[in-house]
């Protein structure tokens, strides 16, 4: 909010406590007289008499506020949880998903849909729509970090998709996530670093983290830090601390010689604020929580963490197995659908199976496999009529294309039978478990996490 000196003196005392008011600027001709009352209110960030100074302060504070609001979505790994629907399931899901998305071919249809979504988000905001138009005609992969550090729709929409786990928006952004990955890898820090990040969080979030001492977390969004502690401290905004929000300072040790899976790099050269020595980490970066400290003189908590590689926790066998299932090189929508299915995201799996159906030609050999996948999926969720329809489509396709249709008939019988057993309609022990059951191997491995690879291999 920008107010004049006289208006500010009258209304700031009444509105200062409103949650909707974040920052206040007093723009007046008499700085000294209005600074006296303004200094009593922490949300008043500046009293200025020059328009250029006002604009400069707003830009700097906007950057600060952007990081404060850039709350982290965190997944936990815990020894106590062995299910794929619990904490560890989310931990694995976030790791595999990013890996799959980064290798999925991007299409003009995807870009067109992303631009449409962003236009809807920016509706009525001329400045952001201008940015979007520039992005549409002038974007290139080597400019991605410039776009990421600009105060534009790109940063806000991309990180919001990651933080809120808006999977389809993540899917549409995947090419740009890959471009950032490639640029970070190109600029990868060569030496070990200690970096800092100032953040506010609720007391509940802090207590939840404390319960995970010496355990692992993964951060779902891009993660901005600085090598300069003095840059991170203002983000704590300590003067405006309430009982609901606790200031914390992350102190992170990152060694590129030990962690090779997800790059991190200094992106200051691309930033509007190069003096901040900004180090950016990829989504899915894994950290170990080492300690929580608060000295008597410090009004904030210090959370010390270490960046870790993918093989430093007890789910490494499961992660390695699932990455092996993805194979090397490019993935496709069927692979993505199967990953989502294995992680229990059945509706999303159907969505991307059907998206692939719309993209394939009418005689593509992959159609029969996709029909079989949909048949088994529908059986698993109890829609046996739809399951049979998909298997019939597979059999018809194979017949028309002179392929064997016996497998589809067997799949239909076996899959529907398994589904009925799960619903208690026939004795489960009268059935053999299908080797194509998408959850069987993974659940088995998680139940015996320490020797999961050998169990999976034997299935």
C-alpha cells in the first residue's frame, strides 16, 4: 500500500494489523516529520519523497516478500512408515515424478495449453500479459534463468504448481523445468558451499520438522538460498513476527562432489539482484535435518541441513528399482501413466493414458498395450464392465492388425478376477496374482525395505 503522509498518519494505526496489508510505503514531501510516526509501525518499509527511490524500494521489498511467501512443500522419509500411501510414498513419488517428467517429450500442443493456462492466470494484468507475449515469441532454453529470476508470471506460476502439487500444470511446465535443470548443471558449483535461507513458518510446521531430526526431507519446489548470511536475515522480517509465524534460518552444507543427481548453482549472473549471491536447488533435492538451535540472543531458529544424494536413505532400493523401470532416454505418456498408477494416482493415470490415446494414430501398435493397461486399471478400481470393454478393444485391434489376441482375453479374465477377489466376490486365494499388477512388486519391496531389490527381482 502506498499512502501520502497525512493519509498514512490517519489510517495506518487502524489498518496495520490487517492480514491483507503486507507492506506500506509513505510517499510525501516532508520525510522527516512523517518518519517520526511511521517508525512505530513495522509494516511501513519506507518514507520517501522521490518517485525513483519509491520504485526501487518496492522492487527490492517485492523480491524479499516473494521469498517469504515462497513457502516450501516438504516430503518426509521416516523409518516408521512402510506404505506407499503414507509419508514414504509421497517421498518416493516426488522423486520418480520429476525424473519421469524431465524425460518426457514436449509437444506444441503442450506449449499451447500452457500459454492458455497462463493467460487465464494473468487475466486483467496488462504487465504480466505483456511478459507472457514476450515469452511466447522470444523464449529460448538459454534464457530460462533470466525468466525464472524476473518478477513475472513465470516464477510465480511455476513454483505455485510445484508447491501446490498441481500435477497437470507441472506436466505443462516440464520442458522449462528441464531447461532450468540443464542450465544449473552447466553452471554447477564446483566447490562445497554453505548457504542460507530466511523463512517464516507456522509453529506447527516447525514442530513437525523437529520431530524429523536426523531424518530426510525432499523439497518439492525450486529452492532459493544465498551464500551471504546477511542477505538471508532480512527475509526473516523479525520486527513483524507473530505467535503464528516463526522466523527460521536454514543453514545448508552442499557438496557437489557427493551429490550428483540434482544440480545446484549460483544464478546471480541472471538475477535482477546480482549482489544476493543466489544459489538455486532443483525440486526433489534431498536434505538431512542435522540440528535445531536457538540461542538466547537470537530471535530465530537455526535449522542446519546437509544436501544428500539419492542413495543415502533406506528407500534407495525402491528408488533405484523404479528408475530402472523407467529405463534410459525418453519416456512417454504411458510410462508417466504407469508411474502415477503405481503411486495410487489412478485418476491422473487414466487422464494421461487417454491423452496418449488421442495422440496415437489409429494403427499404432502401442494402442493394444494401452487398451490392456486401461482394462487392468478399470478392473483395479472396480469398474469391471469398462475393464472388459477395454480388453475387447485390445482383442479387436490385435485381430484387425493380425496380432495375437489371446493375451487380451487372458488379461481380461485374470484382471477382472483379481478385482472381484479384492471386493470379496470370489475367494482371493483361488487366483494367481498377475505379474502385471502395478502395485504388487512395489508394495512388496516397501514391506521389506532393506532387501527390496532382491524381492522385486524374484517376482
